[in-house]
C-alpha cells in the first residue's frame, strides 16, 4: 500500500530531513545526475502525500532539464528503500470516513505512471526492504538494482488491502503464476527471485551502491553498470515453478487452496496455510484484479483499475481491521468480515471494480492499440 515542498533541487541543493513533510525527500544534483533520497528512516521511509508530490514535481522538472541525464532514487538508513505508504494515516482516514487516502492514491498512482514513462534513465537502488509503495517508486523504473539485502514484496492481503501502485500490472507480467503466488501470499523475495519475476534488472552487492551512485554523476548508466553488476545468489522460485504454476492456475481462490493442499509439496502446504491467515475478501479481489490486469493493456489502465479497488477498500471492513491487528494493536489476530472464502460472494468482489463516475482516476499514456515502449 502506498501513501514536499514545491520545486526541484538545483545543483548542490539539498533539503533537510526535519521540519515540513516534503523535506522527507532530499533532492540534489551532481554532475549529470539528479539524486532523490527518501529520508524518513524512522518510518522505514514510508511515503506521505507530501513526499509523493515532491517526487512528482521534481521528476516533472528534471524531465525537461538537459543538465539532468540520469535520475537515481535511494532510501536513507540501513533498513531499506521504502516500506510502503503511511498506513497509520490511511487507517485513521478510513475510520474517519475521510478523503485523504483517495487523494493520496490519486497523486501516488500518477507518480507511478510518470516513473514508468520517464524518458531518461531512472535508476532505483532497491536495497533492503522494498514493499508496497516502495515497489511503486522503484520497479516501474528503467534501471532497477537489487542487492543481497533486498526483500521485495506486495504484502497487502495481510492488512485487508489489495496490491496497488501498479503492483497488479507488474505481477501479472511475471512468468507463469509466480506473480499470483506473490500477490496472494504477500511473500517477500530476494534478489534472484525479484530478477526472475521481472521486478528488477540487475544485482549489485550492497557495498558497491555508493560507488555506483557517485559514478553516475560523471558517466553513462551502461558504463557504470558494467563495473558493478554481479550474479545474484540463488533464489527459490525457479525450483518451485512446477507446483506454483499447477496450483495457481485455479479458477478461484478456493480451487487454488485445494490444489496447494493436495500437491504434496511442503512449500505448497505452507502457502495454503499463509493464505488461510489473509483477508478472504482481499484474496478474491486480488485474484480478480490480476486476471483483469492481464487484459487491460498499458500500466495506466491498470492503475485506473487499482484506484477503483483502493477506494472501495476504504469503505470495506477488512482494511481498518487488518491495519489495526498488524500495526495499531499488533495482536496479529484480525477478525475478517466475511471470515471465510465461501462467504465472499461474486457481488462482494464486483463492488471493488465498480466505476467511480466523476471521481475516476484518468491517466494518459498509450491507448489500447498503441505499442507500449518498455
């Protein structure tokens, strides 16, 4: 899930970490590169609306600035790039029946689309934890770098939400049913598996990231990468492809769970047990969103669908309950409503995809018959 002062930093300028919320994004330029640092380490760089707007305004300026040839985004602190959006704020907004979350998502999804279409190299340093909104500000970029510390995930079903920030688009494109497995279980993957699933492009040891970022100020991206890219340590998903593909092609979540339990693979049984703890509604909506995403075409159309789903989640009970159980009270015992998969009807799922009328998110980008320049 995913949540500035105005303007872009110029040569040598950087904003501080204290004070106004927008200052949680440090902006500077050096040589031929523009650097964006998510600087809210105490909250694992979780995104706020002000941070999203700061990023968007800066990229809009740099897009047309000939002095900026490459953009680099990274996270402050030792724990990761970004753990997602500020879900405490979203929880409070949902409880109050407010509009702040919908406004945040509108800005955030526009940012995700801008990153995907950015005409210059956009280098995302996906070190450490990269989840939810952190995936949105990195995995749509043109140069995505993971390390031995990377843990990449879309864990939304565990808090009664549904993968967003273009996550259903990215996971729908993963080989076979790997994306379905990751979306439903919320499993975090390391570098090799992120590369396999198309969530990243290159593996660089974490100890070399500082040098890589500094060298981008003076040299083209491809030349810098040649010096630093290595082979990632082995992952696990390639070996699990057979049972994952066989189980997750099921027509419903119930059928997927049945196949997982019948497969005989210990890892498949673990996946079934994981699904049993997730929001039944979120699981069914997530499966529907992924299957629909495969037919929608470019990222912009999928983000528009995700906006409908996210707004619907604000008025459903599981988002408030999931955040309460996992983040507010931390009792890890959510009381989902409905409590079982069997109780979640087709009408319950369809409600999440209902048109929003004048409140629809409408993004540009290529039409359904245009080639998407990935």
